[in-house]
């Protein structure tokens, strides 16, 4: 009798459950476990914050047990117009890896709740996601919003573009909230402390809001969000947003002269948190004022907060080459009085950021540290932004590579020229210093406050210097004649365009010599009978040339930038 009653009750319960939709009543984000395994336990925000390319666990409590014929799936969405084609929306069933790379698996469960493990791809868009549970029962599909979580870059994940394989470096460049900025001048370098505070209250929300305020987002929100899985894109956007010079609600305005009576003197800032919180409190109105180390300090905070390994670098005797001719030119009249010609300048020091990520757009040889600079110096593609420029590309003189490599190359490698301007308007270069720019390039050591000199990461030691010569557009239509030349000191073949030599000689203010020398390799194309065509020879790892090329001493290797159609020449 009792057994029959139980069967009736169970049957009625089963029928009852069939009329009630399976609904989650509560979610546990497992904050302690997830934060610890994802290295996000220092963030002051309460919402789940995890890193991409790594699984996290949640627990769902339901109003009833799941019945046969019912299936579960998850949906993640980010941005104002989520779409699977833009990789800002993903739908994935249990125990299946979706086309988007997202996946979910059911873990150990008890009566009333179920554990799930959710994994994101290592290239997922970063930012704040909506998590939705999708329940399918027969031909019915209904969704339940579960909540939001934040996904960040993951330097601990080998598949992530920002992966860094050294734990001490990850601790320094991602998790350290305190830093040292080197300032002063080349003869007296000082260290000043800076508090990044990337994990402090409201900082993560401020950093995510910064992305949504950018001109990139305003132009096309859906495309902008879809590109936020790319650290070079995010870094470039942030470099434009740290300064407020583009009327884009940027964080800081710069000021280098005049009084600061009613605003903050840049020298008084000692950390990023106060600046970013003031920016937020003032409804994202630019804070007054900053200078290079302040821009760099705030940018380091934002990039570390988002999970991109970042450090500050100080360049002493830093060039600002306005006309981009790879030299800092100062002009004087015949009596020695300085003339107000040109806008080139030299700073005692300049501070920028380096961020660590790979460069699939350039090739694996350019992976590693990338220069990003938020100080508003010159516009790049219409905005005050700079980088990312590969440090390796800067050292090798590959100045035509994205982004802004030529500008950063000049900051560390420009020649300083002094010119006399005579009454008839003619100019004569009377002095050239090839060594003064780019001295004692410095950054903080890993695990200590010591200064590390990284100058030779940016440039070769003197005697092996790389020099770039820019050829004007007018010469790019010239007929191109190639000669292969083996340079003993480098043990490789490079190309030179002999038709450019007359121009180089003319630029130097000298006539090209008609002296003939032996070419140590055969030409790709027969050389024409041109009166100014020159030839070279390699001798004991030094190169002899029949005309003096400007700015160049041929007792060290050089790099001459030829027109885009011409392969480069290392001398």
C-alpha cells in the first residue's frame, strides 16, 4: 500500500516537473578558487575576474532536477552588438568545443546544484561579458541570464599573445603595484617612486570604460570591441586615451611650461590611482597636468590592469624629430646667433612604455618588447598615439614597420647637426654629433629597485651603429640598378641602388668621384654606362666607398634606407 502510494506521488511529481521550466535559482562564481588560479585575487572589484585561455568553475542551483530530453548550453556575449561573426558572441553545448573556441563541461554535482567548468580561447576578446544559460527542452529553447564576468589577457597561458614564460618577470611586469621611474639627465640619473595600483578599487572598471570612450569605439563600436583580443590594438588605443589631446575624454593634458597655480604640477604626482579616480569623478574630463613620466606611469597601470606585461623605460638625451629626417637640426647665422628655424628638439630624458607580446603582423623575429608612448608628441594616423613599435625593429633599423618605428628610432638614434645659414640663404653643416642621442636607456630591474641599462636592446654599440638615410619621393621614380655586395663584417649579401649615389654626394655638398673600384660580386642586372655609378669593395671587414656619403663614417656598419622597391643595404 505504502509502495503504491510512493509510486503515485513520484508520477505526479514527474508530471509536475514537466510543466515547470528548468530554471537556475542561484549562481556561485567560486570567487576564491577562480581568483587564486587566475592570479586575479588582488583586484578590489567583487565580480568574477578571470584570464583567457584558462578554465574557471561556477556552480548553478536549479529549481528542479534536469529531466531526460533536456539539454544545456552556455552563451557568452560582449559589446553593444554581439555576433558570432565578430567573435563577440559564442554559443557552446556541454562537453563540446564550439567553433569559437569556448567550451563547457559538467563537473561533480549534488542534489540541487551542478558544477560547470567553462573555458575561453586564448585569443578571446577581453572585457566584461554576459553569461547566459540556454535550456533546450523538446522544441522549446529559453535563456536565463546568469550574470557578468570580466575576462583579461593571460601572461600565464602559452597560447596567449602576451605569454611570458618567466614567473619572476610576470610578478614584476603584471602583478607589481610599485615601480621606479628614472629621471634627471645623462650625467645625473635619479630614481623616483611610482605607485601603479592596478588592483585598487574602481581601477578595473575605469580601464574598461577607457576603451569605450575612445574614438575607435565611437567610430564603430562593434568592430572596436571585436579587435580587443589583440594586445597591439588595445595598446595603441590606450596610448591615444591616456592623453586628452584628441578631444576624446583622455585622462591627462600635458603642460611643459608656464605656471601651475590652479592645477596640479606634474612633478607632484607620485602614482596613477589618484589621477584615474579624479578622471572618473570629474566625469572623464582630462586631468591637468601631466608630463612624459606621468603619461607613462598611468599607461603602465592600465595595461597591467588589463593583463599586458608592461614596464617603463627612460631614454636620456631623447630626440624629438618633427620633420622625420632622422636628425635634430639647429640653425645659426654667421655670427653664431641661434635662428628660429625648424621645430626639432632634444629632451634631457623621455619616458615611455614597453609591453610584451608577439607580432604576427610582422613576423616572429619582432616578438617581445614593444614601445608604446602616450605622451602627445606627434600625431600618428590622425591621433596622438604612438606604437606599438618592436624594439627589435628599432635596433635593426626597420623603420617602415608598423607602428611609428621611424619616430622611436629617431628618439634613440638621431644625429645632432649644427648648420650655418648665410645671408644668401645657403646652408652649411658645420657640426654633427652621432653619439649624444639615446644614452643610458634605463628600466627597473626585476625584483629590485636597481637600474638596468637596456641601451643595446635599442641600438648597436658605437662602432656597429645602424644608420638610416631617407630618400625623397622625387627619387623613387629613378631607374633602379642593383648590385649585390658581400660585406665581410656581417657575412651576408645586401643590395645597393647605385643610381642614388649622385644624390647622396650632392646632399653632402661634394661631387661624386669617378674613381673606379672593384665590385666583389656580380650584378643582378648589368650596370648602365652612367657617369655617376659607383662601386664598392670590402676590405678587412671595412667598406671603402668612392664618394663620401653624408652623416656616415665607413669605419662601422651602416644601414641605408632605400626606396621601398629596393632591398636594404647593410654596410
